[in-house]
C-alpha cells in the first residue's frame, strides 16, 4: 500500500536544501550517536537509525530514519538524503495479526534493536534480548538475517489456555456429533431391524405350524416391498400346501379303494373253490351254512360306505371266514381267541385281520401235516392297539403256493395310508410259531356308530 514518507535533502553544513515537510531539518543526534557522522564514515551504503519522535504536521510517530551520503564526482561528501519511516508503515502489516490476551509483536532491525513494540512504546531502540520474556513462546518471521524482522511473543499460559479452550470446544462438538450420530444411527437401525425382527418372529411361528400369519410392516421403501413379497410367498405356500394336501387325499383314497378291490375277488375265488368242493361231496346242509356265512362275509367286505368299522364287526367277519375253513378242514384247524373286551368298540380299517388269517391258512398251515393252530389276540398298549395272529405253519418263505404275502402287503399299505407310517404290520418267529403283529392307533368309535355286543 503506497504511503507518503517525509524526505529531506541536506548539504554538508547541515542546511536543508529540500524537504517534503514544512519544518526545518530534524536533528538526529542522541545518546546512541550522531547519524550524520555515520553517513560520512561510510558514504557508499544506506544507513538506518532507530529514532522515535512525533511529527506534528503528519500527526504520526516516526520510528526509523534511512539515510545516504551524497558525493560528487571526486567521491567527496557534499550532502545527505534522509527518509523518515512512519510507524504506520509497520502497523499496516501487523494490525491484522490475531493476538492472544498478553501477546506482543516486535519489529527489529538488523542489529536486533526494537523499531516497533506494539504494547510498550518505551522499549523502542532497546535490544530485543533485554526486553523479551524468555518464558514466552517466540515466533520469528524468518530465521535468516534481514534488515527487518517481525517477532511475535505469546505467553505460554495464554497459548495453553487457548489451546485447552479449543480442545474443549472441539470435544464438545465431537460429543454433540456422536450423540446426534448415535440418535440417527439408532433410528435408522431400528427402522431396518424392526421389520427384520418381525419377519423372523413370523418365520418362527410358521415353523411351529402357524401359517395363517403375516408381517404387519408396510412402507414405500425396499423393506416394505420385501415384507409384501414375503406375505405373498406365505400365501402362495399355503395355497400349494392345501392343493398338495387335497391331491394326496384323493390319491390315497384311490389307492385305498383299489387295494380293497384287490382283496374282495381274491377271497371270493378261494371261498367259492371250497364250496365247489363240498357240493361235489354232496354235503348240502354244510353248503347251505357255508353260503350263508359267505354271503355275510362278502356283504361285509363289499360295503364301501365306511373305511373304518368296529373291531367287534371285524372279528365277526373273521368268525364267518373261519367257519367256512373249519367246515372244509374239520377238526384239523383249531382257533383260539385272546381278545380284550375293551377294544371291541374301537375302530379299525375294514378287512385288516381277515387277509392275515387267510394268508396263515393258505401259505402256512396248508403246507403242513398234522394239527393246525391259529391264535388271534388283541390288547391295548399305551395309545395303540396291537393284534397278534400266530400259526404253527411252515413259516414265511416256505409256501408251495404263489402270491404269498400279497394280501399282507396290501393291508400294510392301507394301514399306513389311513394312520401314518408308524403303524402297520410286522412279523417274527416265536416258539415254532409264525407271528404277524398288527399295530393301529387306539381310537374309540364316534357316537353315530352303534356299539358292538
């Protein structure tokens, strides 16, 4: 920034020849020496002198004087050029500097003499080393030696106080940011986790068998769309499960009816063969009784209104079947019943026991010489009913007739269709007896069905 400085031209006799001011030449002689004498001793360079006085015309303080000797062609000093530097010149560079409470700024010359002391005018001209506080933090404009240097001093207590204040403000700002960030993150995470948690709870309930449930979250964001898709998926799964369940019912019912259809012709063929044999022998009374027993048995086996009947009715059908067989084999066949009365009013799949008895006679006993024995037992075991049909025949796999086990397999399949895989038919050998074990659930008859007596 351009600034007007007082300029003086003085002759050898110290008479003013020119001045940019209205006053007479200044006197630059003090306790620190005569400035003119310094100019004469070394006329080839510019000299400077710290010299503070108040310029009444400019109403400003002069703090520094620059001067150089004027020489003629013979190198003889004939006068002097003097420039006075105003304090304002230095202040324009240091006024905008931010200060701490007790900080200070100095401007020094090449000899480290104070030209400007911001806080203490009386220190002008003194050595900086005699004035400055060694405990203060000192900052130099440059480490290189220059004609002018700017030095800033800051008391350490102020520096640390300001530093601690800034740290406190910084920590408070960080704490505020952390709190705000935590609140924002919590709200965002809650907004995301709540639907996910709700969906997880719904999945757990679905795993427990409750499929008539939906995620209640609804929104226009990706989570809302995900929940809508999840609910749609549950509805579709329920539809497919119900559709598959109905298909399985239809398939199982078709299988069940087909298996019953397989049993009826098979038994009828064997029964009619027995009657044909007796007709040839001329035993008309026995034939009449056998036809009566066969008609009851056939009517029972062909009745398709109900898949399950009372166990008492099933046992009565076995009685009719075994009557026909006893007439045929006379005293050779012995029958023994060990049936608990409690199970007679419970339910069983129609034609469960008769095919097992028939298999025992055809494939077990008919291949054996001597007396035949069949033991039919039934009892309650826990929540199940267990039947055992024992015979003293030749054992499984030793039959001379074809089709061994076909009827048993059909009955086992029907039981599993009706009651589940844990129920059905198994077999074992016990003291020269072949034992077939039939396991069904304990299910008492509903009120609509009449009790068996």
